[in-house]
C-alpha cells in the first residue's frame, strides 16, 4: 500500500516539474496523492482526516505507514478505539482473538465519516 501511494506521487512530481520547473508547486504535488490517501484511510484506523496535513511538515510518511498497518490489521484491532468510536466497538471474547476489538454493525444512517 505504501509503494502504491508513494510511487504515483513521485511520478506526479516529475510530470509537474518537467512542465513548470522546480519550485513549491512541484514540492506540493509530491505530497498531494499521499495526503489524499491518508485522509481517506484515516477514519478506518482511528485517526482523524486532518492528520493528513502532517505530510506538509514532515512526519506524514510515518503516520501513513501506521495507518496502512492498522488498516491491514483492521479485523483484529489491537489499539483502543477513539472516544467517538467506543459506542460501536466491543471487546472480543473469542479466545482466538483475545485482546482485540471488533466493530459492531454501524447505526442506521451513519458512516465512518459522520461527525458526532
């Protein structure tokens, strides 16, 4: 997942750099794709969409790697849910998946992007 996001961003940067030259536009284009992917995946990993802005100051790659890791392991969550997620989360009592959380059925009409 990490390679699938970073490689297209580098290609986009090269295309913009060849068209407009080096500069801030080329630099910002390099983080546009990873920022969008981070913002899209963040709610699935108990992160906020605004955490994608960390790509602008440096630790964006680390945050994206953590989000990608969490999304890959989403069925067996080993991190605590955020306060707004606790109403839909249950502690697993299955001996095979002890120590993990699972997401119950979402409330009718709500999505992971709801702002409650």
